[in-house]
C-alpha cells in the first residue's frame, strides 16, 4: 500500500482494450503518482503484456485479483463486467472510476467531466464509485460548458455520428473485414452490427447490443443534465453509426436564454485550453475525426454559425477522438481525486 508515501497503487481493468491501453499511455505520459500498477483483464488476456511508458507489464487475471492491494481502480470494461467486479473493489475500500454506463445515472454516484464539474467529487472517499460519461457527452460538454456559463443553454439538438471503435476492437474488425470483403466481391458478414457498416450509415449506434436506440439516446440527455445539474435543459439526440474507425462527430444546434453571436462564441472558445477552432470556410476545410482529432485529446470545432431560424441559436460541428476523450477524462478525474479529494 503506497498511499501514505504520496504514491497510489492502481489497477487498470480492461488493460488490453482500446480505452485501457490509452489510459495506461496517459498515466505514464502524465507521470501519475503510481506505486504499484496492476493491468487486469479476462482469462483470454492473462499472461500477455502491455506497454506502460518504457516498460512492459504482465497482465493479471481480473477474476482472481484482490482489490485490497490497490487504492484506485480504473474500470475500462463493458457494463456487464463492471457490475460484477466494481462492487468487489468498492467493498475492499478501493475508489473506482468507471468508464461504462453501469452507474452513470445512479443518483448516489457522481458523474464527472473533470473540466466541467470537479466539485461533484467533494463527497468521494475510499470505496466510492465515480462514473465517467459517454465520450459523446464529454466532447459536447467541453464545447458547451463555457457557453452555458456565459449564457444559459435552454435546448440542444444533437446528431452524433459515432465511430465503430465505440464497440471496441470488435467494431474495428468488423468494419475492416466488411470493407475487404466488398472490395474482393466476397460474402460479407455482420456480427457486431445489425446491418452492413462498411460504406454505410446506420440510424442507430451501439451495434446489436442496443435493443432500444431511443432509450440509449435519452440516457445521453440525462447524462448531460446530471453533469450540468440542470434538468430543465432540453436535449434531443439522434445517435448514428458511421464507417469511421476512431473519432465521434457531432452536429449541435444550440438555443440560449439570450442572443449569443458567433463572434462572442469564437472569443470564448479562444480562452479554452483544449478547444481548437478550425474554420477555413473559403477552402471548405473543416475539422474531421480522421484529419484532426485522431490520437488527440483536444476537441475540434468547425462551422460555427448563427441559426437563421432562431435568433438565440448557434450551430456548430464538433469532433474528437472518442477513445482518447474517454481515457483522458478518466485520468483527469484520477488526478483531481488524488490532488484534492483523497
């Protein structure tokens, strides 16, 4: 146990997955004060190794791990796995940051974007569970929160175009294999998605595991309201699946309490550390998930313009790397916890 020496023993659960790998990379790059680090995964990955800075660490079996060995655990696994093992970790006195949707809407669990509502961590103690929101909500809030502080939001219409990596490596593999099959005029199979994803756009995101797309979209609205602590903000969401490996895109149409000009928004965004404005309208070059956001923790905004149909409205296009955005928020929450609250 290293907490007393200013170091923290940490478990990264799902260390061989996309988000888990990004979390390990960020923990190393940002010099998080780690004593002992335990990469954990299922039996399929037991004995493999993962990169951590200049080192390679052996992956341990999640099912056998004693969470009394760590003070902090970052769970980068699906909700069904999280629901089994997070209570074990919490009961062992380990503070948990959960990347899944298992606890996001639990009123007893803080839902935190580190740069938006860090004060939600004030009641956290050993054994607490903290939820990290959907990457689309993190992406939107980093763009919307500074606006909301200046001029309260009343309503948001959002169309999310979500990359296949939201399903993990399986989503990436399916887009890749379908593309290869189509180019070679071979049989194409859909295992993760209900329909062909290669060279196609699906009206619902999340693959076959999502039975009710409208319910999933409503949950995204509830996440935003919970973080902003304002249930009166209206949010209408359509979440689609697009044939992109990494990077979610969003078309946002925002209605404010008072008129807010494009120039005011641009000036405000210019003060934000992780927002990048890309507005090369004359060349029709705008931010894209592939050319700008990939492998980046920043949020890119383009096509910022006033809504011609509503005098208190703004439109914008927002992109970010969904994997990096999720991982970065979890690490920032961990940094905030150990610095200010634990």
